[in-house]
C-alpha cells in the first residue's frame, strides 16, 4: 500500500502545519509520497522533504498549478493515481475543491474531513455539525481522503527524502484565475494558532472588533469570528469558525459575544480550554466553556487585555 | 439558458440531533426536515438570474425519499419553474452518497442540457462538501466552489470564492457547476400566494433505474456514535479571577 499526499502549497510556500498533521494521520497506511504542485514549488518541495515519515516528494512546477484551480490539479493527481492505494490531502478549501473531483474521475467515493484512521479501509468522520461521529468502511479500490488536521499532531522534521521533478499532466483549460483578495497579517494562522480570540454578533461593529483584535495581539493569538459577525461585515470570511468555516483546536479559545450555536461549536469544541465572555448567563456557549464570565464584553475585554 | 438546482432534504438546522443508542445512526423519524440551507441560497441565486433575464428556466432536482417532494415544492414556491424528484430510497435514514447523486445529476444534465448547475457547497447532514465537484468531474465541466458572488457574462461566469486565505476570483467557461457559500445572497421566504401557485407547477417523478444509475453505496457505515461530551466548567466572578485561573489552574497563559 502506498499513499499520495497533496501538500498544501500556496503561492509557492509550503503550509507546513496542515501538511505535517496530514502526514501523521496517514503514515501508518503505507509509504507516503508528497506531491507539491504550483507555478513555483521547488522550495516547498525541499521543505516538505524534511517531514518525518515522508518517503519521497514529487515536485510539479507549471504555470497551470499556480492558483490552485481544481481542474488541472485534479488531472495531475489522477495521472499519478495508479501507483497509490490512498490519495490524501489536508481538509483545506483547496483540497475540498480538488479531491472530490479526483474521486469522481476515479469512480470512487471521497471521504472528507477524516478525524480518525481505524485501518486501511475504515475511517472516522464527524457528521451533523459534529453532533455525531460516523465510522465508515470503504469498498473502493482507491481511498480518497481529506484530513481534519485539528485532530492530529504535526509530524516532526529533520528527515531528507528524495525530491523528484515531474512534468505536468494534460488538462483542458476550463477556468482562469483573475485575482486573489488576501489581507496580509502578522498574526498566527487561525488553524494552527495556540490561542484564538473570537468575536460574535455581540461585538456589534467592525470598529469595535478592534477590541477583540487588541486582546488577540496582546496574547499573540489568531482572531476568529462567528458566522453572524462575518455576515454583518464585522470580520472577513476567512475568520469564520464553525461547521462550514474553519475548524480549530487551540490550547485556549476565548469566545466573546458569541451565543454558542451548534454550528459554531462544531468548529471549536475540541479546543483544550474554552473561555466564554457573554452578558447573557443563559447563553449555550457556557455549557462548553471551562471558564465562563458573565459580563459586558466592552468592559471585560479591555480589562482582560490590560491584565494578561 | 436553463439552470439546474439540486436541493436536498435534510434535518432542519435548528433541530438538536439525537444519536440512536444502538449506534445505527441519527434519529430522523418525526423530526423537522427542511431544505439544506446552502440549497436555499442556490435556488435564490437561480431565481434572481431569471428575474434579471440571464436565465429562462430554473429546474429543481432532489434525490432521496418520496417526502423530498416537500423540499421541491419549497423550491417551486421560491420561484423555480419545475421540479424533478428521483426516488432513490424508501427509508428516511438512507442517505444517497455524493458519487451516486452526482451520477444521477449528470443523467439529468444530459437530458436537460442546462448551461449552469448551482448547488450548495455542503449538505448539513453528512457534511460531505463533494457533490458539485464530483458532478463537474463527471461532466468534464469547470467548477467554481464556495461562491460569494456570481456574474454571468455571455459564455463565461466570473465567480468570487470564499477560500482559506480570503477571497479568490476566477472566470469559468460555461457550462459550469457552481456551489454556493453563505454570503452569496439572503434567500427569500416563499409567500403564501406563491406556495399556492407552486402546487400547480410540474413535478416529475423518476427512479434511478430510469437513468440506468446504480446508487448502491461505496461506504458502509459501521457505526454512528455520540462525540465525547465536554465537562461543564465553572463561572468566574471577575476578570482578575479569570486571569488567575488561566495562569495558575489551566496553565495556558
Ligand atoms: C448552514 C449554516 C451554516 C452555519 N455555519 C456557521 C459557522 O460555520 N460558524 C458559525 O459561527 N455559525 C454558523 N452558522 C450560524 C449559527 O447558526 C449562528 O447563527 C451563529 O453562530 C450566531 O453567531 P453569534 O453567536 O455571534 O450571534 P448571536 O447568536 O446573535 O449571539 C450573540 C451573543 O452576544 C451576546 N452579547 C451581545 N452583546 C454583548 C455584550 N455587550 N457583551 C457580552 N455579550 C454580548 C449575546 O448575549 C449573544 O449570546 C451557520 C448557520 C447555518 C444555517
Ligand atoms: N440527495 C440530494 N438531492 C439533491 N441534491 C443533493 C443531494 N445530495 C447533495 N445534493 C447537492 O449537493 C450539495 C452538496 O452536498 P454534499 O456533497 O452531500 O455535501 C447540496 O448542497 C445539494 O445542492
């Protein structure tokens, strides 16, 4: 058995955390080959080669892989698929876009958001916003899986696997990149940060979200948000934590002005320590919080920022 | 141009899910069911395109139990022109996998020749986030997932997508499959007169056999369990107490 793992490469850079966590999830299933694809991927490939448990790295550099469009990357993976029993990627928006396309081209099911590997055919995944855990056994010859990285520890580094350059695969030109709207930030990445401070509708405005950001910056934390905060324009979409946003499991999650809807809990309830600050003592968020503070966030957050 | 909108009947997002004690699944008997929220957004978008004159006909399709008729009636009341129900299960607990759904949708696309399929990004029951991408693959079409803005421009569509790093805009050739994200629009409520009118709109009933598609599952559900519950914590009385607990008890600061 052998595993092909699509490394997370954005703008030529390897997303080490997501990739190394996925390696941990699948390394017992067989020899792991990492695929780094991008307009530029050589640097990512040499970095990926250091991840413990990786046997080989394939580097596919070509302009068509530059903006993570699904069609060419799926075609590339399908062209390599014959050699592998498992095709895997971290469950990022890129992989969610690409892997189901790969699976359908191979006429197999995709198993998304895998949170546990039982054996080579059997996997555990959350369903119903994490209200249930399902164990599924695949009857397909090739298993196509995306990995919920928040449930696995990152593999170490220090190895030096061989890197092999490969040519592009043929793919019809169906879509074209136009532009990215990415806000640069010095804060840690939301999905790998050890502390996350999140704000909800209770924060009330984009302006007042600065209170949340100030606490985050004092703690060296990432900033998250509820759907209501994003929908209301207080926070950008990529801060959304939840069933249909990002899934995080930091050491400390501080929820401010968030009621604790099931769709939000789905994205953060595996955090080690949860703090809730809410003025409504009945808010459901308190049922999952290790430390609950019933308070007005406009008083409590600045005070907390000052005292930590 | 015709637009096809696949809509799934799922447990209502407000209902508290109950896992059955014997590990066989989630209890869906006598539970409120609704249209998957992302599919409401998809229907809304298609209906707006029709209202804007870019689209001539909106066809809603659902695959599942007979009761999915209700979901299709909702789509018709929102403004879809006609509906197709593919009865592929007789037990509400039987979920049809994305691969099988995609194959059935491909057969419908072959028959109807739409210029666009708009589906939801994710069904909130199985949380798969797969069907649209699979359909695009089977058709050999372009795909634009997680859309938060769609502009149809002749033979192409400009789509703004919600991605991990922020937003990405791509241009796809039509025909294409587009999946909706939360910020694409705010779906309308069906008005009473429109609900009445929807009862008279055509709703065709089919089976997977009509399309020659095998829907037998590839994944066997071995068991369904409840996730570990979090222990309820404590209330703190002040910010000082909170800081003290985080430093000295939890050790996270
Ligand atoms: C298909 C679907 C997908 C969804 N996906 C997600 C998702 O991924 N992530 C997500 O978060 N949600 C998601 N939701 C939305 C979810 O159901 C809730 O609507 C949302 O999480 C509510 O956000 P909130 O807690 O910020 O707002 P509210 O529920 O309005 O809560 C605001 C809270 O702020 C408190 N508050 C107000 N003022 C103050 C103050 N001054 N000081 C202290 N506290 C204050 C209030 O007491 C209240 O508890 C989804 C919903 C659907 C239907
Ligand atoms: N049984 C179904 N009937 C109709 N549409 C479906 C069905 N299953 C999935 N879909 C469509 O595919 C989208 C994604 O579903 P999924 O891949 O299951 O998360 C949904 O939002 C629907 O638009």
